[in-house]
């Protein structure tokens, strides 16, 4: 397969996740983080950046890992490709988290673009690691 076909399959495999459930989990986690910030009294415009980052992380975590664990949805060929390439299948979600979290930290927080990008590397890398390991373990258990 060509590199372009692999990229298209990676993006297609990212659509198999339980994204409605992920949106609910992200909203609950973001609201809880905002509630904690309100209770502790850290009042400023930048207090929205942290909860937005948490909400985005859990949205992509539940959607991506849930997509790896589900077997009842999506095209059989795409699921098989994602099972054979767990790290490549996790890349679109990690990339989307990196971009969206960078934007959230830039516009809602005090960080500049470079600082927001550096802050966003950790959750994106963690998402990639968790989704890749889950996919690899699932692949090993199926053999």
C-alpha cells in the first residue's frame, strides 16, 4: 500500500469510535474541571484553557480507545487494517488533539502559540501511547 492509502485508512479507522459517548465524557470531565477551578477561586479568562484541554483529551481518549475495542461497527477491512497497524491508526486522533488543544491553550489561555504547542505535546503523546498500546495488546490477544 502507498503512504497515501495508509493515511486514508488511518483517518477512516478513526471514525469507528463511539464519538457520541466520547462527547458526553469530554463534556462531563470539562465541566468537572471547570467546577474545580471555580471552587478554588482561580478566576480569570485563562481558567477556561485547562478544562478545555481536559475535555479534549478525554473526548479523543474515549473515542479512539473505544474504536479499537469495538468490533460491531465499521467496515471489516478498515477494522482489520487498524488491528494490524495500531500505532498508525492512533495518529489521526493524536494529531487532532495536538492541533485543537494548541488552539484552545492559545486562545483561552495565557500561553503563546509555541508555549501552547509545547503544552499540548504531552496529552497528544499520552493519547498516542495509550491508543497504540491498547491496539497492540488487542492485536496480540487475537493471535
